[in-house]
C-alpha cells in the first residue's frame, strides 16, 4: 500500500468545524427576492389585465351600517397612455385641463388576486359618455362583477370582439384568496411611483406630447 | 492551531467495514464482520488497522490527537460504529466523498437525467473511474461481498480475507479518491455534510412505526380498491382516462386541450405529457388538474406499494441524501413512508406511550 505523494503537502490539514455551521453560511441575500412572501416582494404592483389561463378573484366592497363604502375594491382614475411607452396616473384636475388629449382616458383600477397569490390592479377602461360603448370594455366590467366572490379566468374572443370568462368549480371557501393587508390606495401607490404621476404641467410627458421626446 | 471555525488535523483516517446491509428488507444493517482503517499518521506513515469482534471500547485511531475521518458513503460506517462502539461518538470532523461527489457534480448529474431530476449517486467504483483512480477487480469485489452477506458464522480465515479486501480495496480506493478530489473539495463545509451523512443513518436506524395490520389489509384489498379509485377519477374528470384498468394518456391530453389547459413537454422525450411530476406546478391554477394529480398519485402509490418494513414493524429505507437537484433527501416514493402521498401517512402508528416514532 503506497500513499500518493501529494499527501506530503496535505498533513496537517485544516477543515471546517461542523459546530460552527453558522459561520459558513454563504451570503444569499441576493436571492431574498425569490423567498419573500408575495406581499413582501411586491414593492412594485402590476397594473395590467389578469394573465390568461389564471384564475383570479376580486374582493367584495365592505360597507358601513349606512351603506357607505369603507373598503373599496376599485378606484376611478385618469390614465395617460402613450403607445410603446409607460402609463401615467393623472390628477383629476390636470386630466380635466388636458381633456382634449385623446391619450387620456378614465379607467377603473380594480384590485384582484390570482389563485397563485399574485396581487395586482386591473385597469378596466371606461367609455366616454358621448361614445358608443365598446364591447371589450363592457365585457371586462361584467367579468369584474362575476369575479367578486368567485374564481374566474378571462378568455379573449377576438371574433366576437369581447372577453368571456370561465368560473372555476373551486369556490372561494374551498380555495381562499390571499389578499395582502394593503389597501387599494397602497397598491396604486406601489403601481405608480412619483415619476409616473402627473400633478401639473411641468411633467416631461407634456414635452413628449408636444415635441415627440423629452428634453 | 484550531480556531473557532476551523480544526487542524494532524492525521487522516480512512475507515471501512464489512457487514450484511440487509438491503431492501427494512432491517437494521448487520453487525460488522470487520472494521478496518488506513491511517496516515503525524509522521506521514501508513498504519493499517484491523478490528474484529470482540471490539474495544473505541477504535485505536481515536487516541487523543485530532484526526480527519474520510469515507465513501459514511452512513454505512456510522452503522458499523453504532454496532461495534455503541458508547463512542461519531468522529468529527469527517468528510464523505459520496456527498462531495453529489455536490461537485450536481449540474452534470441533473443534465444527464434530463434536467427534471438527478442521476442516482455513484458507487465507489464509478466515482474512482470518474477521477481515474485504479480500483480492484469488480468480480473479486462481488465475491467478497457475497462472502460477507451469505453467512453469519465466518471462520477466522474468512474474516482475515474480508479484512484484506476491506483494507486493500475500499480503504485504499477511498484514500486515492480523496487525494484526487482534494483540489475540488470545499474543506470548510465538507465536514458539515459528513456529519449529516452519519447522523441521517442514525435516523434511518430508528425507522418509523407502521400499522402493519392496516398495511397488510390495504395490500390485500388493493385489487378491489383500485378499480373503484379509477372509476372515481373518471367520474370527477367526466372522461374515461382509465379504460379497462389502463391509463389512457391520450384521453387525458385531449381533456386538457378541451379545457384550454397548456400541455407540458417532457424534457426527456420532447413529447406532450401529463406526468404528475410535470403538472405539479399547474395544479393550483387548474382545479381539474388538481383532482387528477391527487388521485393519480394515490392510484399509482397503492398499485406499487412496497414499503420496506423490518421484522420489528418499522419502515427503514435509504433516504438518498443530496439526491435531488437542490440537494435534499430523495427517498423512494413507494418504499419510504414519507415518500408516499400525504394521505397515506396514516400507515404510521406510534407504539404505546410514544408520540410519533
């Protein structure tokens, strides 16, 4: 029996002490984004239509004894959408001031959560009072109503120009929705940061609309 | 000098033992016929240790100065230590080259298995070949294993033969493999894995108490239960995914299409598949798949029920440490109780006065 010559350099050998396991932890703080709960990691909230093929539900509004809504499930807002760019949230006053811009339109931001516990806001477009109702918008509003107290998923029917929905056989009681403790206003705050809110005429979005690009 | 987090070892010991593993029988492994070790001492000299029953209180290499234990699948040695030196604590620090191999070659083993799972761990011969380490003739190895397993009343000559084999084959191969793998070892963390490999054997020895009456009844009535479970699943899905007792994969795929459920592609074959392991991540989105997943797993589990239960009514099975691509235990899904669907855990029944196991 001969030992390899390399053993000359090996002894004495220094190895880790298993009882000091805590000191050997590899820093994985960069992975925390994957391990946090949905609520913790959702510092940014998606503001888009619930993904296809995913069941979601909308919370029921809570009202006080006088019938006044104390916990709304949606908010009426004005959005400025530039195709190919980001969407901005406008204050009613500034939206009113620029009402001639057709890229500004009212929308209902509806709170929802998917069966996979992903919480978001669905911007349901509202039709201007002086225009014929758009069938996509009408069907979307109907699905919002159907999603209160039930799990539904959206199916786009391009041929009919509207959405239809499918209701899950799993009830809300069987599969409880995992809404976070945040209010709808907290979610809107998370979805539109300061740079995506337009309070006055000094915002760069007006320059883009006037000149084609920001300075 | 050793620090708070490091230990300096002046010797290295490569132990190995010969015993009947009683594989697949749910029994505690047999008493070691011999416990041997090759030691590289402080002076870089080789010492060969040969031990046979009656064993001393502690092995002769444990003589005060700090040493490093190195083995291949140290769980087996941990079992022999528990038999031969019942009052002796497991050696610390210890490095298990089997565990280190699984860690070092994780990506390669996952890729070879198709990406979804991980290849089984290597034997000592396979690991040696991977690192270009010469090993003894496999036929000779098999003959020696046969000698160890086939009887309990070995003659002194036979024990000497087994000691020679133990030292010159397994201990020597492990020593050579260690020096080949050394540049790739994370020496700070390897002893944590080594300690785990030995402690997990203690857990396996303990086993889990099984309600053997219920288990035998289940086995007995399986031919009656299975058709009912299949019919039940057909009813839930509204389609005959089981026809004449045979699972109709095409019918299930058609059902998924009808419900606009995306069909996963098996990474191994490139074909559409409704295998439970592939649809697992989809069951919370599609309630129909959840029903299918739960019932199909249950039907398959009952059909292939093979719990390894020892004569003392306890389930003991190879826990396959570091067996998944994420480094978790990966025991058999039909031989190990905790590998079965959750609903079948009621086969575990604590004895009188015991809370669980």
